[in-house]
C-alpha cells in the first residue's frame, strides 16, 4: 500500500519526505510535535556550537536577507522557545531587527523553519518577517560574541527555566555576573523585560537586578504604559499556557542606567 507521503514524494521527486511530514498542509507552517524536546537544558554543560570570535564576524545577511548597510540587531529574545513572541516582535516593529536565541537544537530548528514558512507565505523577499531570525547558541556564554557594546535596545527573558533546586541556581539566566554582561551589550536607556509564572524566581530576578548598579526598575505605571507589556502575557507559547491554566504572571522591567 502506498502512503499519502509516498504519493506526494512520487509527485515531487527530490523533495525530502521529512519536510512534507513536518509541515501542515492546512497552515503551511511546521508542526510543533515533530520538534519536541525536553524543557530543561544544562547551560553550563559543553554543547556543540559554532559561534563567531567577535560581532564583526557574524554573517547577519544570511539571517536577514533585506538587512541594510550598517543596520544592526536591536532586540534579543533570550531563550525564545518556539518563537511566538519573536514573531510578535517582528509584527510590532517592522523597522527593527529582532533575534531569538535558543539553546535547544530541535526547538531552534522549529523557529528557523517557522520563519522560513512565514516568509514564504507572505511573499518571499518582498513580504513580512524578513526582520526576525533565530540562532542556536548559549546566551550565557556567547552573547558578547554576537553583539557589540551598547548595541541592543531591548532584551527579553520570558518564562526562563526556574531551576528550582538550590544547587542549580547558578544555571539561572539572571545572576550578578551575567547582568554585567547584559549591561555591556545594552545601550544606555535600554530595557530588560522579565516575566515568569514562578514567584520565587521573580523575587530572585528583582533582587539581583536591583542590587546591580546599572539597572533601575520601572515603576508599575511606566511598565504598564509600555506597548510591549500586553504582548508579554501570551504571545509566547509558555505565556499562553499560563493564561489557559489561569496561573500567575510576574512582570518586572528594568532600564539600563
């Protein structure tokens, strides 16, 4: 018996079956179930990454086909997951370049394929989503390899791994050493957005960032007035899950001094 996939392969010789099976015939987008990976990853372990020696060595044109001479990435979604919020950034800020950074290989593959599919649906080179991209990397180790001093306008840490065990708190994406690194790549006045559904992690983030001399927390009025704030709650897949489960959200936005 010839399967539907085999029939499609006979009609389109040379096309990989894996591409057909991973893409929805209805939406034209990759199906997430083919890219599932365990939620937790040890950021301190030795992962296999290709990374540039310095920001000047990054081939941004390969990720952003329409990038202009001298244009730089402005927004970084650290631990972007399946890319829901990254896509939202691309739609909200068409004139800005946004990058998603994800350590899990299958998850980053999904985001890359999702962006390709969205670009194809919107009309290839002349369409939307030319301003977003995703790279697989360890942001806890290689952030300065990608971004110059004072380059970024906004950084996002949305629903990061809480690493509940005390022995694994050193794996948390927010800590004193890394905050100095984030301050290095952020421009003065740049913003760091944090959101989690874990109150203990929220308190950890706020405590560490308030202790650092280069950050100041926005007050509630300023945070709520930011047009990005409403999108933080459920643009990402993790945020949408929290909303469905009627969980709590803990938001804190900090400005680089």
